C-alpha cells in the first residue's frame, strides 16, 4: 500500500495540464513519470511546466512503453485517437484513465472495454462531476429517496470558448453533444437512475458564421428532450461558445420535491460600487475552476484504485452509455425526428 | 378621467378572488359592481368576502347585463366557456379582461377577437407575468440588447396541487400545457421576440394513478422543445402537481450572455436552527403569492386602459399564439413527432 | 365602515410623495383632501402630481384646519417641527400619522403622547418596517420561539445620498442616528423583545470634507454597541451617504439559531455578459423601492385604524424609545464612554 | 528545490489532524516525520490515523528533537504552552508553523519573535483565512481600490460547540475573543489596512449556566466596537457555542461601495420537499469544512517557504497584533469602558 503510482500522460493539452497539476501538486503517492505528445511545442511546454525530465518526454505511446517505467496512463488526446491508444495501453498492461468522450462510436467503446477486460487493467472515465462534492452529495441524497422517485431532470453545460476544429466536426468528435455535453449525458442517467429510451434534438448555429466556421452540420446551441426507460423525462442543453463563463447545473424534480445542483456564482464575494448596476459576484469562468476539487478527487481516486486494486467508481459502461446518447441525439437532429436508443444500440 | 370603472366579475373561483382583492382593496378608481357565478355557494361566498350586495350577484352573464350597470367584465370561468361569454360581453359593449388560456382552439380565439373588434371594446388577456416587475424589467433589458440576440430560452411552471377534472381533460381545457403553461407559451415568445416554428413534446404521468386520475391522455410532467422562426431554441417544462411550491422561472441566453428571471425564494428570511439540516428560506407556495404585485398591476392597467381608452399591453393576439403552441405541442405528444405550427394554424 | 378617510398631508417632500402615492393609487377608502407645505414650489409640485385641487393646498396647518375637511393628518415635515404640528393636530381632533423620528427629545415625545391622549386621537409612527412582509413574518417567528431566546441582534441602514443640512445637524434632527437609524432603533428593540440598557457609539466622518459639510459633530459612519435589559447584545450601523444603494438588513442569533431578515438584491434578475466581471443583479437603490409594499401597508393600516377606531400597531411609545436610544448613543460619542439609558430617561 | 520537508506535529488534537491531513494527503513535497503529544490516547490515535510510525511518536518536544529528524514544527497545543514550545523549537533551528492565538500576552509574543529572529528560522501564524480563495481575492480587490478607502469593516465568527475549559478561561487562553475571534482580529486589520486605536466590548453569558460553566468572567457572546488609526470603524462579533454551524463572514464598506466576503451556504445543493418549510441548503457545519481549501493552501505555503527560504505571508507581527486587540477588548469589558491600544502596548 505504500508504493507510488507512476503515471504517463498521453496528450499534453489543457485537460492534461489539469491532471498533471493534480498529480504533481496534490497527490503524494503518485509520480508523473512520462509524457507523450505529438506536437513538439506543446510537449516541451507541458514538460517544463511540471518538471518532467526531457528523457521522459515522448512523441508516441509506443516509444514511452519501450523506454519508460509506469503503471498507468492518463489519456487526454482527441476523441478519434482514444480507441487505438487505450487498447494499446491495455495490451501493455497499463491501467487507464481515459478522458471523455470515451470514443467515436459503440464499436470502439466495446473494443476498449474488451481490451481492458482481457488485460485485467483498470479503466476510469474522466467524468469528474462524479467526484464533485455537490454532485456526489446530491446523488446520495436522491438515491436515499429524499426527493422521491425522480420525474424530470435537466442538465446544462455552457462553455465559454469555440472548440478546436476537430472538436466540432461530427466525424472526428461527434461535435458539441459529445465534447461539451458528455458530462450531462452521464449525469442525467446517473441521477435519474435509468437509461435513456428515446431522444429528440433541436440545434442552432448562431455564432458559426461570425467565427468563420464552415464545418458541415455545425451547431453551437443544442436542446435535447429525453424519455427514460423508467418513464421519467430529461433535458440536456449545450451552448458553446456561450462567452459568459462556464456553466454546469442540474435541476431534478422527484415525486416529493426539487433539487438544484451547482450554481453560477464562482465565489462568495459580492460587491456593489454602482447602484444603477447593482451587485456583482464572480461567475465560474472555466471548467478547471468550477471543478477544481473534483479534478483532484477523481485523480486521487484513480491512483488509489491502482494502488489498492479497486474498481473505479465510473468506467467503461458509463462512458459507453454517454456515447450512445450522443449518437442517438445526433441522428435525431439530422433526421428531424425522435430516435430510440435501440436504433443506435442495435447498430453496433 | 375621473370616472370610476364598474366591473362585473364573471366566475367567482380562486383567480376571481385574486382579481376581486385587487379591485376592492388596491384600485381606488374601480368598483366591483356585479358578480356572476353559477354555483350558489361559491357565488355567495365570494360575494360576502368582497362586500358585493346580494342584488348584484347573478347566476348568468345575461341576467347581469340586464340588471346591473358596469363598463367591464373580468372573465375567469373554465376555458370551454370563454368564447361564448367573451363574445356575449363584447356584443353588449363591455370591455373584457379574459383569463388565460384564451379559448379551446383557434376558431374560438378568432371569434373573440372579431367580436371585440366589431364592438370596439378592449380585450386584455390574463398574462400577469407581463406586469411582474422582474419579467417587465427583464423584457426591456433584452429588447435593449443587453444579452444580445436571444439564442435559447427556457421557461418552467411547476404548480403545487392537482387541477380540477375539467382542467386536466384535453377536451375541456387542453390539459396542463394550457392550464399551467399558458404563461410560459406567452413568455418564451415575448422574450425571444419570435414565433414558434415547430415543437416536440414528451409527457409523463407519475402521480395520476395514486390520485385516482383516469382522464385519458392525462400527464403531470411535460417537456417541450421549441424551434423559433428566428432560429432560436426554447424549452417549456410543466409539472403539476409538483407539491413543493409554485415555481415560475425563465432562463435566457443570448449571443452576449445569460439572464435569469425569477427565483424560488419567496422571502428574504433565512434561518438555521439545525446545522445538519442547513439554511431554510421560504419558497413561493402559490401563484397569488408569487405574482401578488403583478396581479394588482395587470388589473390597474386594465382599469386605466378602460378609463383612458388605451389599448392593453397584452391582448387577443398573444392569447391566440399561446393557444396555437398548446395545440401543436399536444398533437406532438399524441403523435410522437415534431409538429410545425403551420399544421395547426392552417387547420382553423 | 364604508366611510372614506380624508387625509391632510403636512409636508410635501420625498416621503410625503410616497404616502400620497399610497393614498391616491392604492387605498380605495382614503382620499387625499388637503396639502400643507410652506415652500410654494414644493407645494404646487406635489399638489399637481397627486391631483390636489389648488384650493386644498395651504401654507400652514392652521389654515388647513380652518378651511378644509379631513379626519387625519400625515406629518412628514422636519423633526424640529413635529411636536408643535402634532400637538396642534391633536388639539383639533385629527388622527395623526407621524414620520420618524418622533421628535427632538423626550419632553417633546411626552407632549405629543399627552396631546393625542387628551384629544383621544390615534397616533401611528412611520416605522414602515413593522409592515414589511419580511420583517413582520420574522418578528412573528422569533416571538414564536423559532430561534430561541434572542442573544444578539444587528441592524444596519445605509442610505445612498447626503441628507439635507437640517438632517445632519444635532440641533435640528439629532443627525444620522435619528434620521437614518430610527428604524434600526425600533427594530432591534422590537425583535430582541427588550429595552436598551446602555449604549456605546463610535462615529467617523469620511465624506464630509469632500462634500463641504462643516456641520459641527458631523459624522457619516456610525457603529453602536448595545446591551439590552434582558442581557442580550445589539449593534446598529449607519452609513450615509454610502453611495452604493439603500441597504437595510437585520441579523439575529438566538439560543437555537440564526435568522437573517432582508437582503441587498433588489430583484431576481441575474445577468452575466462578461465572465471577468461576473454575475450582476439589481440592488435596492432607494428606500421607497426597498419598502414599496411596507409603505402601502402602513398607510392602509392607519386608514383602517381610523375607520374602525383601532389602535395602530406602532405608536408613541415606540417612537419615544427610538428617540431615547438616539439621545444616549449621541451622548456616548460626544463623551467617549458608554451611556446608560437611565441617564437620558431621568433627564426629561 | 527538490527536497522534502520533514515536519514534526506538536500537539495532536483537532486542528493538528487537519494539518496532518494536508501534509499526508495533499502535499507531495512534505513528510509527516514525527508527532509530539502528551496525552497517550490522543497520541496513538492521531499517530495511527496518519501512519506515523510508533517510534516517531513522542511525549515531549525535547525527546522529539533528540531522536527524530525534521526541519519544521507545526505547533497546535493550548495557547499557554505556545511561548515555551516555539522558543525551544526556534533554538533547535526548526521552522515554525504556530496556531493562533500566538500567545497569552505581548511579552510572550515578543519572546517568540526574538527567538525565531535570533535563530533565523521562519515563523508562520495559523491564520488560514489569509489563504482562503475568497478572503485572498477580496483583500487584493480592496487593496486595488475597488471599493475605495475602507470606512467600516464587520467580521464575525460563530462556532458550533462549547470550547474546552482551558479555552474559555481568561488565564489560560484569554477566552473566546482569542480562541474564536483571533481570525477576526487579524482580518479586520488586514482588510482595513490600519491598526486598531481603541476598542469597546460588550459580552453576555447565555448558555453557560445550562452548560454548568462556572469559569469566572465566562461569556459566550461578544460584540466589539473598534476605531482604527485611519479613522475607520470596525466590529467583531463572536458567539460560541452558537449551535447552528460555523459562520465566518466579513462585510466591508468603502467610500465607493460595499463588499461581502464569505457566506453561510456550505454547498450549492438546494432542496425543497415541503412548501410550508421552504428551500433548504447546507450550512458550513465546522471550520475544517468552511476553510478546507485554505487549510491545505496555508500548509503548502509554509512548506514552500521552508523549501525556498521565503518569508511566510503571515507571521509574528500579525499574531502579535491580534493578541493586542484581544487584551484591549478584554480589559474593556472588565472595566466597562473603551480601551486604547496604547494602554496595552505600553504595558508589555
């Protein structure tokens, strides 16, 4: 139980830095042992920032597996690379922390699940809301029956900035429903305690033209209506770029009452210096800020699972369901009709 | 400009009492001159409560028109009676305040509009949110461009108690989408500044069985996805009975930012006497409580319009659009498909 | 019970207009019958604004008593005139609504109380917080024991603008402790359920110099420590001009818990259009805005008391105690020591 | 820069466990190397909880200095032991993290400061609010002039439970003003940017009798009025036991506006399941919960200062001023008069 877990970061972008920060500054029993990144500048930048020796920085997972010693990987590369990297890491016997969305389609999800199963390695999905103190407490209270049988759940994620090109094209990422709303897909299923049965989606493209976005089927606003297997209703909304901050909230109504999870206020500092304007209070500006604590906790959980051989609280099954929701909802807006999950699930 | 407006209440139920209270206790230049109600007990109860003389209480509008002097009627009877009463009042030259929903269908709406037009009398719809200080200020700020071009609007109304039988049957009322959510239909269109183009609806029935409700097609939860003519998206949610209070809130995101209108907190009195339970603050329990000020203001507006011959801020056109939304959304859940407004509008 | 109460406004300034608005626009059974104001321009302005006929506008209470018919007066003139006007009105048999502070000293308070007693007329003090829904509910809940025996109460009033010269000089008004904080003096005693035993005061003058205020002993910040007869503690804070809005809040801790009454947020409309700035929500800008409902309710109560011959909920005794607190607290800062109430009470 | 800082905990009570948790679970470059505690059961309990080997647990600092290797001590023992332990640790060349209050009187403070100076070791005081994100940001914004020159600051700390006997006796701890309100003393001075000039204190004892507390001069409620050297005013309130939670908030008004720091709400999870009761949201129950992040950050700062030889952000000077405030305020209530700081400062 005293051993240190050595971790290789695969991908060195924004969320990789968040995980590196957790590993280096907040988790005594982990060590950042290696870094894989194809873009040289990003590689050296992140390497420097977190004190990773130059000879522990690699341009491919293959080389890292060859030359470095580690027990686990944290994969944060673009979605379309997840399957190949995760399967390779599993085959090499590495435990896997995999960022959302899990993969591009259900076949890929199944391949990842099978590979980790065959290699007997752990797989944790990057659903940090499962480790946020508010979401965690809320889920327990709902499960304990405090608001009764859930009837309707609404989850929103609005993000400030325009995603990179690969993250808005359906082919490479499944677009915003996957890149931004994966967390909502996971949360509504988790909190409702039921699988999606059918979904209907409306999308809009407001800011694309001004941002010179010519990606086919691009949308920056989405509203999904969900019917769950248990008869409950759900709604997911996504807006990106929304500009005004990072906004992630859930509202759920059960037979006995309502629960709101999360808020926009980013800090309990309220100021008024102009009575015509009114009170001003910080908003969460970014996702690392909103889920600062959750990001540390999810990585601590992963490291602890690796050390103790425990199964992570959130894994391949949850990742796969989120992908299934995204696929059904995407087909819905492409075909202007409600789509049943079984249409997507039977396809794989 | 000094004359007093004499009003005849047609209907003496819950919302009638709210209006009677405004007229009797808060509007110096109005006088409650007559009361029409078919149920004797309700008639005498409301009559006594507001000091209406016995010889000014009637069992039909016809009798009241015959025997009493008044310039205006406030119609609060069940939806299926609106058309006949409103048309009759118009023919008799009375100005009309008509509760929502305006009528059962668009033909009835058109008949009411035509009758008031022909008789040159005023028609105000009971959309009190248009007179609530928060909704009013919010609408002005949106119209002034503060949050930019609206992209997505969400409006919810959750009410505490089970509606009476006529108010949950599609035949007599169009159900909850009309009885509870009429205000949302009006608000999303008002705040978005655009008409609905198509709608998709999911419904659920959670509490019906326990409440011995056997109304066909009964639902107590509803979620509507809306696409507006201007490309914007919208959502309306309704839950009734929700039990936990009266909840009416709007959230709207524009190209420049977000605006939230309304809150659940009913009073700025916060108490904690148990640290395991936490802070406790009142919730709005009922709609008369939530919109106490709006109810007074809408009636003051009506009386002022009658005195000055001004056109009310909200009238037949707004009432008719809300009915159109209800009809399209109802067809949507009956047929499990998105329904275009033109399907409903071309039917009339 | 049907008769209309005719009211003569004595004083036509800011708070007079608030009361005139209540009487004219919200209280059917009252009539604004006369107006007394010494400054011709203010007299005609307020007269026009509320439709008071020219021959019902007077330059002295004496003339009004001679020429107009009314049952009640609403006195809103500067503090140093209260005693003379109230005593005269009482002698003429008029019921009296008297703005706070009641008078300059306890002798004057006693003369007013005696005069109303001798003439058998009603006396209501302008403590509108006693009619604010939040303060009213809070007081009931405290009295019912919800937070246990009160141990500590804090009340603050911060007002936006610089008071007129007479309202900052100790000689003509007793300064800010009286003009701004009279409500706090009344509230802490009301909510604590005990009389003040001794007080200690610190004052500061921050903005006087920049505002060319050369009033002797002028202060614009004040903090009072109070010990109550029941052993409880209290604090009153005043800041005027504070610039940022009108701020009136109370926090009270009892043996079983805490209660907060009031908040700064003036409207439940929250906006964010700039993530670096954060969420923006209106603050109460002025006292008529914060206590809009309380001002209407207190005047309705007065009119109802006159009509029914009921004793007002808040009268001379409450006004006198607030004056006593002001006098003790003023002496405290002048003499830099705690002052017992009995020092002031025995002086009269 | 890579070296690990070995820490010896001196004292193993509640706050010691909070620091141990930071050191063991959140600070990779620190190591919990030794534990000193006189009470055997507490020693073994805390030792077990944080994996401190039995041979690294000691019953005196002297023994620990003899037998264990470490660079720093974290002193959390009762106040009356601080001077002796801190001076001894300094003499042994150990860097010192010292819990508040710094010491019993100014002479002791001076001896600690001199010892750390002579030994050239670092001294950090346990004022974790200086590391709380909200207090830190607020202080920067005030210093940057956002609310203008501060005029009035109010700080409160209300704690849930009855302190142990030594922490309520003036002789061993200076009572609640020191044990509970030390943070307030530090914060008001920090945020106001000025030293206290004179103070006036009222105390009350509400719950002592029911709790069989017969400590002389015991109080469980305290309100201090402060005048600062810069002319500003301040207020500190303390209640312990308050029962309802852990409450630590500051409100500060400057010439340009108001700022509120902190809130009672402990988590953004709002629930309503009973409309008569209303909305319920968690309150902070304990100080480790309220300042969870601040406790980690202050210890990270200390460890970093030791590693880099930097001077801590908060040290002996700040600790000494807080003690001075406590002494003056205590004399004030004992003598029922305002007390100038120079009376206390000249005494030492």
